[in-house]
């Protein structure tokens, strides 16, 4: 059995399966509603049930007192429809509508998929979740107050932890700590979400992703979010690196291609040694896009990675391939204080 839910004032509708929470169903259908802890402890997801009945679920009593329930309010992270519903809720359609938080986190796990990339899995306090748009980043706040920015590589729906991809930068204070001293269960502080690099879901145009190095991180978030919400647009990922080991999640990108008919993957190496006998594409990653798509007038581009690649892609795609200026979305990773690093 499923239930139809209508959101006011937008009149957008979606369905929830029996036993599925309003927030969970909305996220599954690509609708972003406010939330915080997702366990009934913070009240960020509170909204009004205008018509219909819900099972209110489990929550902290002081967050949803009885008089609010009598006035129609519910916590949508916990409330499960018992009938079709009409609810009143604020929808989040842009990065500026999200709450920016400063939070502690614990290093849950550290993986080393390549010699110079560490993947960090960070857990939040028990009653906290970070709501963000796929592609956004956070800023790690170091003990001296300096900040280092890293894109979140997990999809917003997979928010039980935060995933960061950290490249080892020469003389980098944070990266030296990550690669030389960091241990599981260490505590970090961060602020986020930040940035305007995220999937524009209101377009039907096919998408070309262009990543270099750890620019793969926010694109991973966007691609997994697109799969989650059932995006049917054609998507192509071009991922550039120097050598094959630098494609540190190559198997994952290949898995996406094998499992999703509308997704394809093109790895491009710029400096593969002859002895590796690399069978794939070589050269500059944005040039590979131009060879395959000389006419980009009907596409959206999402480019992320080192500034020289992002700038070249922006210039050449617009001047030589007819890409509309407003269909190029980018995030450049600049290795300087407070700038994007991964």
C-alpha cells in the first residue's frame, strides 16, 4: 500500500510506502525538506499536517508537545502516513536555504585507495545530521583557526557519516596531519554545508561531468544522488588523472557504468608510462570531452578539480563548442588557505 502526499504551498506530490516516513519518502522522490538529527530530537523537520492522519513515531516529548500535535504539527522525520496527506512544509531549493552549522565529528574510518589519497569517514554526534546538497563542501577548522575546505563525497541521503577525499599536498598542514598522525576516533571540527556546486534538478538536459584528481569527490556525491532519486537524464563522466593508480575509485565508476544504462564513464590519463600499456584515452580530460562532443549547446557541464582544468574547460566549451554560459557549473580546488582542496 502507498499513500499520496501533497506539499503546500508548492502543490508538489509524491508517494510514501506503508511504514515509510514523510521525510524519507520525500528524499526518495527528490524533494528536499528541512531536517537535522533525523531521530526526533531537534525539531528541524517540524511541519503541519493539514489533512490526513499519521503515526507520529518516536520523538523527544519537549520537541513536539501535545498542544502542537493538536494544532496539526508533526516531525516529518518520524511521522508515517496512515492515509493520504496534505502537509505544509518549507522546501529547500537552493544552497542558501540550508542551515550552516559548526559541528564536531569523529574519525570513524580511514582508507588509503592510493599512495596520495586518503578517504575519511567522519561520524557526527548522535543527535546530529548534516543536511546538504550533493556537490557541496565543508571547511575543517584546525586548532589554530585556519580552515581547509573539502567536498563531501557521500550523497545527501547517505548522511549517517561524512565522506571526504583528501589528497596529500606538499607542506599542507592538514594533509600532513591526515597522512602522518591522524588516528581513528580523533575529533575534528567543521563548518558547513557551503558552496553552490550542486545538481540542478529542474533541467532535462543531458549531463557531462568533468573531474580531475579528487575533483571526483563532489561528482561522486552528485552521481549517487542522481541514481537515488531516479534521474533519467543521460550522464557521462570524464575523469582525468596522471596515471591509472590516480583513478583511486576506478572500480566504483566502472560499476556505475555497468549498472546504469544512462550512465557512461571515460577515464583519461595525461602521463601514463609506456610500460603500463594503458588501453584507454590519453591527453587532457577536457579535450577528450571536446573530441566526443564538438557541439555542447544542448548539455549541462559540471566540472571539478584543479583550476587549470576548470578554467580551460569553461573557456573552450563556451568558445569552441557552443555551451551556453549558464550551463557550466564548476568548483575549482585551489591549494591555499581557506580554499578548496578536495
